[in-house]
C-alpha cells in the first residue's frame, strides 16, 4: 500500500513561518523599548524664585532661591542673567558644586554677560551659591535701578524653570 503525503504545508514552511513571527515580535519589542523617553530628558519639577536680596544692605545683588521640588543635578542646568533687552547668555552650572536643591540660594551681583564681553565656559563659574568670575572683568557687575532678565533652564529637557525680570536696588 502506498502512502501519500497529503499535508497542505511542508515542515520547512512551518519552521520558516515560526522564525519570521519570532523576528517580527522581537522587532516590535525593540521598537517599543527604544522609543521610551530617556530618563534624563524628563523635566524636573521645581519652584525657583528670583528677587532683590533683602539680607544685604548697600550691595547691589539678587537672590535666586530653590523653594521646593526636584534637585537640579550639577552640570544639568544653566542660567542667564543679562540686562533687559539683551539676548540670553547661558552658563552651565559647575559639575562639582552645581547641584541646586531645596534651600539653596544663589546670591550674585554679577551678570553672565555685559553685551560686549560674553561669558565663556572658563571665565564664569555658576554654583549652587553664586555666579562669579574666575578673574575680574569690567562691566559685569549689576547696576542699581537696572532691570535684569533671569532665566534658569534644565539642559537635558530644555525646560524653562525660571524666566523673570528683577529690578535690583
């Protein structure tokens, strides 16, 4: 008696279909995993204020204070302090002393640029306590009665955490 193979699909075709389905499933899984947002790109949630510094007398300065929310990691935020009307000049926070957490205050009488001498990465130092210059520069001190545009941005997400104008006295 002769036996005839009456299967509609050969075993080789079944193996190929199974392998194709496995590759497609891995591709969909990889696409899902790699399309998730980067953990560093999530904007921090923080309340940051800027105002004249009432704690100092006869000094032209301002205070930028972290009131509540997430810690801003060192090197992951930048600040611009310029006279109103000038374009922002951002300086990135110091990578060792730049962690900005609740209760920290930046007290400064310096700006990040005077318009003619922009800040450089080596000239301006931004920490969780101040904005200052490694060496003296003319024209970078705040002037009484002048309004300054202050911006603080999270570098990884480009989220603006502070954008205000303060008139110093």
